[in-house]
């Protein structure tokens, strides 16, 4: 099957309302002329496949690229992962059915250095890292954008559920129309320069519409399950990976209550994360939660749930997409924002502040629970809540400043 502009005309005239919406939404997201060369990042899943397909239908010159990020031979049998060996085969088959050129690039070494090693090191420091953000920040939106430019592409498209709009001061990043699929939290580190080059054809669509469009186009990815877990961590067993990458001769330490009582021992801080309740193997009558992790002394500090509430946090490795010249300028002015400290949590009202020694602070109107260093704090516009202003990684919270 080769999807071209002629094939798109019937759906656009109304033969299929789902396809009409898909083509209309994609066309609106592009702001580029038909015939323009576009690099499509193809993971092998339904989202990136549909993104490439609808742009083919609109007459763009699409080049598909898939990144091999880790040992695809070992990963081929895994289900529900992204970037696995079967995904590469699926992406290649989809590109062939669309009639577009397709390249597989070996980025295994780069991915290991920028994402996997960083993931392991962060856990050993008592942090809770988010490798998907690091992957987007480095391999996908930095390295792959450079590949796109080398191939003469004028833009790169992905299957992410976010929206890119043109604002008075340039492109803006917004949450997806489908709130249940929104991936803006994972893309806060997208720079202004990258955002000018990127396009997201699925941002206005519901997930059900995307699958329906894939089925209407006869794409084999239509029924493919969504990615689950972290792609390089089999069945979510990240501790096994960390032990292999960073074997320690003597791991373990004390589990200590906030009041100073030693309640037990553990096998390593990498087994815990802030907010965790299960798996502590200690009992004092009342429920206990991990309040903070002290990697240097290998202590896991626990306490009651109310001890998880924090009034503020410090940001590091920040990125700014707001109208102010910089995040520091916005913080200096005490800008009101909506701050999101986990992908599964809704943004909460907060205000930015600038500390002369620590840098940018996020001060919550109501204390937030289980704020973990290493996670991202993504900032949204308090006046236009769908707009992503940027954010940073959590360096410290009020509990461990």
C-alpha cells in the first residue's frame, strides 16, 4: 500500500470522518507546504506509523528513520516494550507499505551512555530518574534532529501526544487534546530551537481516532499494544539492571525513623523511592513511608504520610519556553505557574522564586506530596493551563535542602 495525496482526497471529502479528522489535524500542525521533505521518527508503534501515514497522504516527502537503541536480538521476544527488535521490523514493514524510504540507525552506544548509565547512576545517588525524558532530551530530539537536517529535511515529526502552536513570540508547546494520552511532562526539555523544527501531527486527536485511522488505512500497527515499562528494563526490574551496571562490594544500610530510631536494614537505597510504602519490612504500628534517601550514608529515612508534604523545591538542568527571556527572569519576578511533579499528577498552583545560592525555587500554594529528587517538575502557564513553560529536574525538596 502506498498512501499519497490522491488516496487522501476521498476521506477528506467525507467518506470516513475519522480519516478526515486525522488529515485535517495533521495539516494544521505542519505549517509547511506539500512536497517538503520531512523526517518521520518511526518507533514501530501505531502512533508514529499513523503520523507518517497521514503526512504521506498530504503529499509530504517523508523519510522514515528508526533508532536501534539497545540489543534488539535480546529484546525481540519482549512484548509491550518500545525500541525492541520486533519494533524495528514493524517500522521497516510500515515504511515499505507506505512507499517511503526507511533507515535504521545504530545508536546503541549513545543510548547506553546518555540514558542507561545516567539512569543507574541517578538511582545510586538516591534519586528517582525518568529515562524517557533523558532519551527525548538527548538521543531523539538532539541527535535525531541533526540527522534530519543532514538528510535535507525541513522538519521532524513524531507520534507524541502534544501540540505545537504558533504564538506571538514563536512556537509554543501545549498539552495534547486527549488529556489521558498527554505526553507534555516528558517533553519539557524540548528547546526553542528544537520546537521550531518539530511537528506533532497527533496532538489534536484522541487515541481511539488514531487506532481507527490506522485500521482504515490498513496499517498492520493498528492493533499493536502500546509500549509499557521502561524499554531497557525487562518487566520493570530496574534493580537487576542497576546491580549489573553498578555492582557494589558492600551495599545496604539502615532504615531510620524521622525520630532517630533505627528500625531495620536494607540492601541498598536503589531499592527505594520517595513516597514508597510497601517493601520496607519494618513495623511500628502506623503506616510508614520513605521520606528521603541519604545515598552517601546509605540511610533510608521513613516517617508518617504527613512527612511527605513539601512546600517548595529547587530545580536543576532547567529549560524555558515562556515569554520571559529566561526562567531566572520569570523567577525573579515571582511568576505564578502550575507545577507538575509527576506524570500521573495534575499541575498544582505555585510561584517561582530565585534563591541567590540555590537557584530557581518552586513554591507551592499547598504542599505537594512525595516530591522525589531526580523527577521532573514541569511548569505550565497559570493563565493558559495547556501551555508548557518549561521546567527542570528536582534537585532537592524542602525535606532535603
